C-alpha cells in the first residue's frame, strides 16, 4: 500500500458537493458545526493578533472549501489556492466564478463577519476573498515541491485544514508531507493547521473516507521534527452529548507553528 492516498480512489469515494452539503451549512446540526466554530474562532484570533501577516499565503488542499480563508483575506493580498482532484477543482471554480449553482457559504460567511466584528456584508466578504485569490494550482503533498511543476515564491504563511489526515496513509508520510510543505514557506514563515483528532474516517454519503488518526502528542512531535517551532496548539474534545455517527473523531486541533 502506498504511503499516500491514491488520487483516483479518493476521487471515487469523495464527492465534494455532497461533502459540502453534508457538513458546511452552519447550524444544521452536523458534527462540523463544532469544528467550524472552533476553527474559525482560532483563525480569527490568530490573524487579528497581528502575529501572522505578510503579502503571500498558500492554502494546501483548498478545494472545495473556502471557510479557512475568510479571515486570512484581511491580512494577505496574494493568496494561492490549491486542488488535488478535478471534481474538487470544478466545485471551487463555481464559487470563484460566482456561478448560480455554486455552494452557498452564506451561513459560514455570516458567522465569520460576526466574530470579526466586520460591518461588511456577506457578499462583500466573499468578493474580497475572491479578489485576493491570485492563483489556482494543483497540489500533491507527496512531492518535494507540492506545487510542481509550478515554482511559486516562498510564502509568508501556509494554511492547511483537514488535508494531511486524508492525504497521508501513515505517520511517516505525514512527517514527509510536513517537510515538503516547508519548502513552500519562507524562513520564519508561518504554518497554520487544523483538523480532526482520532478520526479513522468520515462519511460522505454511503462512503467512508479514510482519515489518519492523529493525537496531540503525535502532532507536537511530528511538527517539531519537521523543522517548525510550535507557537500554539489548541485542542477541543468531542462534546459528551455529541451523537454524531458520521465519523469516529475524538476532537479537533488548531496549530500555529513557525518555520525554523
């Protein structure tokens, strides 16, 4: 078995539109409600603090989601978004082109505007992010240059959410991916990561999509061993009254690290 998820297998199992409809209507009662609020709050705090800023940001594994960039667009003017499968790319392009059948992000954009204390409308916020996105590139975290054959300038900040756990089949390949991602970041540049703790899978329709189960101890070790200094690692445990059966997750994490 490959140490990295097979692209064609993943594309067969992962329907990006069904994934969005299942998990990204804030307030619908899915397990992602807790995850989205947790992640958006931490992104907002991190960017608002002024500790993470610059001109260039790369998001790894963007497609088909944009929630992780809604606060980032307040601090960065040159954002590169990435995709790994064609189905994900098509879903992302619908939103980028503001097509009528694009996924409706309004519930999440509204929440971000509220926690930011932003007077902008939801439409203005989405247009601001669209205007900051300068490139849409293919990514493969198994490669030394994950954006190959494109040679992108080193970024001030790299963001990745719910990506490496899906892409990496082993803990060794997770470390390899983190080292590969460091090749895209400037010295002293920032790495922001978020994802699930302890999850072996999450369901998209009738398919159980693979997830590498990680915990806080593993994250601390692998991030430090991959050439980063951890600034902050925040964990949120699964609520005791949670009754979700679409994943066996145990909680969520958010990491702010800096390349050494």
